[in-house]
C-alpha cells in the first residue's frame, strides 16, 4: 500500500515535470526559429498588444523619434535606437561625434556614424568624404548612406537622419526626403 501511494505521487510528479519540460522545449523551439526581427525594439523580445511598432518596412516618426518597423532586422532596429539617443536635445557642431562617440553635439557625419556604430556597421566615426566610400555602392534595402565631400545623411527604414532640413538645431529625423543629386549612395551588405 505504501508502495502504491509513492508510485502514484511519483507518477503524478513525473507527468507534471514532463509537461513543464515539454512547455519549456516548445518555447525554446519557437524562440530558436522565430526571426530575430519579430519583436519590437525595447520589448525584451515580447510583442505587446497595442505596440507603436509599425507593420511594413517604414519606421514611424513619433514626437521626433523613430519607431522601428516590427519586421526590421536587428541591425536596423539598433541603428534607429542609437540615432534616437542623439536626436532632440543634441546641438549641431562641426566635428561633433568624431573625437568620441558620446558628445554634447554632432555634425552630419558624426550623427550618421553614431547610428551606423549602433548597428555594428562602423567601428570609428568617419567624415562625410569617407562615408562616400564606406561600405558598398548602391542603395540599401533598409539603410542607405548619402554622402559627398561636404555633407552626409542616412535614410533608415524610410526616415531620413540628418542635421539639416529637420526640426531642431542638431541631428533629427524627417519623413521628408531631400534630393540625392550629388551624393554617393552607400550601403552595408544587404541592409
């Protein structure tokens, strides 16, 4: 009799353990095969109902900051999050963002470099003339850097990161595009 009670308790506990392990294994499999871009930035990997993250390929501009699309690759999300740290509140200054990553002000190429560094696409800041030779030729699928010897800006998930023709006195986002005439288009791999 004692043996049958022990067996029943152990059997029930064993079933509970198996169910718990099965649930953990299912979660691990889903996490393993889900695209890294399936969750909005800053959500800790959890999609939240009513999230501001837009569907599609274009970021959304809310109160001067960009919100990455739900399906954006991780590097794109990271570039947007990095740029959001320096828009609104940082002034423009020539050479800003070139001496060190954290600066009280940024110039055009310093702002673009900061975003690219956040995406792990750039190790050290580049001036606009060097950004015109950075990466590969052509327009990127998610990120395109436009640069020449005098100015640089980037279009990331459909929004322009620039230090001119944006709100404020320093780096900012805009959903208005500017002419790319006279600029080299550069990209990082297939991004």
